[in-house]
């Protein structure tokens, strides 16, 4: 992730425009290493630089929060997607449900599952497995 950030920084000094794709790749690198704070910093930087974020950027940031045990931040990011008019898809919901599952927040996981139904978003086996696991970890069976 450090090398990804270094390359992103070099883009600016090389007069290569940082765009959605380059930022999303850097956020994804942060997600893979669980450095959620850096993923959130990159999202802020995108906003400040007027670079458009997308569902992939946010899904990776939500996943980085999940890996870091930051389930509330994951839910905040999912909510922010609605505010800034990014369609929340199954990937984003799966990441948020997994964040809740990891921290035994079964009520929130089930609420997200209901939110998906309300938004006509079809869940996957990953969606339901994470929700079931959240209930199991929270001793709600």
C-alpha cells in the first residue's frame, strides 16, 4: 500500500492527472492491507481534488473498515454513498454486512439485509452467509 501511495503521489509531480481509477486502485491497496485510515484519507483527498468517486472506491473503503474492525465507519460510508448519489450495490452492502458480522453487530447486519430488500438489491450467498454469521457470533440463533 505504501508503494501504491508513492506512485499516486508521483503522478501529481509528473503532471499525470490523478483520476477515479488511480485513486480507486490506491484505496483498494489500502483495503487489502487493512489500513482503513489511509483509505478514508484518500476518499477525502478525492473530494477535495474534485475527483469523482464511485461504487468501487467506496466498496474498497468499506472493506478496509471491515478489516480494521471499524464497523461504524463502514456504515457511515454506506450512508454517505446515498447522500452523494452513488448507487449502493451488492458489493457495498456485502462489505458493510461483513463489517457488522466481524464485530458481532447482528442487528445492524440484519437491518442492512432489510435495506437491501427495500432497495430491490438482490443479495448473494456472501450476503446471507455474512448475515447468518453475524447472528451466530452474536449468539442470536
